[in-house]
């Protein structure tokens, strides 16, 4: 229950918990899906200076998620 509350608190104010979007990527408390939630929440609140860094982190995360997904194209 504590992790769920922490995730919600972070999503409400990501900039209070992280200095840079890369810090979200390195936070081992969360899985990639939860990191994505945090970054998307931050993107909604971000200014023009931070926004490109968040978008870059989201692209990296999406690539990582796709690389881990089983390949169904061969079926």
C-alpha cells in the first residue's frame, strides 16, 4: 500500500521527487510501467525547458519496453 501511495504522490508533483527525468529511469523502486506513468504525469506539468528531456526519457523507456516484449510477428 505504501508504494501505491508513493507513486500517486510522485505523479502529483514529480519535480518535488526528481531533479531530472533520467532520475526516474534509475529509480529501482518502480517498474517500467510505473516509470512511464510518472514521466507522463510530469510531461503534463512540464515547462518548455524540461519537456524535451521527458520526451527523450519516454522514448528510451518505450524502446526498452518493446525490446522486452515477446516477438509475436514470427507466429
